[in-house]
């Protein structure tokens, strides 16, 4: 098992993403006017990673929506095998722990998203986060 971490810290999120070549994106068909749509990270250098539905957005727009929707990033540094992991999931803060507070570490089974060849991410497995207003 590898450990997953949860954070709301913008610098920690930016560091994790940039160290993996990930860029902040939105699902193109979900944005409204000047607001970003569903947020995701895109790993353009990962093998087989071609998703034409993702549109890169500035970090400021990403974090604005991230904060407005009270999101947290659940992520892994390494897989159970010790490889660098691209596993990540954007969740509402209240979903990550019963108290709604950020937890520092939790156990997670291995990652489907790895930089190791042959272990590509499945874009259909990612859970996308939409505006809270749309859910109500």
C-alpha cells in the first residue's frame, strides 16, 4: 500500500503538479462564460495521454475555482511499487474527512496512474467536480 496525502495548499499542489509535468485544465464543454468548468490535471507527457476535451487554464483561475468550491487534492507521491505516482483526485473538503478538515495522510491501495510504462491513467476513472450550485 502507498500513502495518499490531502492538501488545500496552493504551493504544495503546484509543486506536485509541476514536478510531474501536469498542467491545470478544465473539461472544455463544462465552462460557463468566464468561469472555468470541471477542474482536472492533464499530464501531456504521459504515455497515451491525449484528451482533446481538456483545455489548459491559468493557475490563478484553477485556484479561484478550487477555493470557491472548497476542494482538496488527494494525491500520492509514489505508488506501492515505489514509482512516482500521478494519482490525484479533486474532492470536496467535507468528503475527505468526517470533520471536513484536511487530513495529512491516509492509506490507499496502489495507483492506476503511474509514470511507469504500461500503467497509464484511465481518464474515465477520474471523478470530476462540478459547481456546488449545479448539485443543489
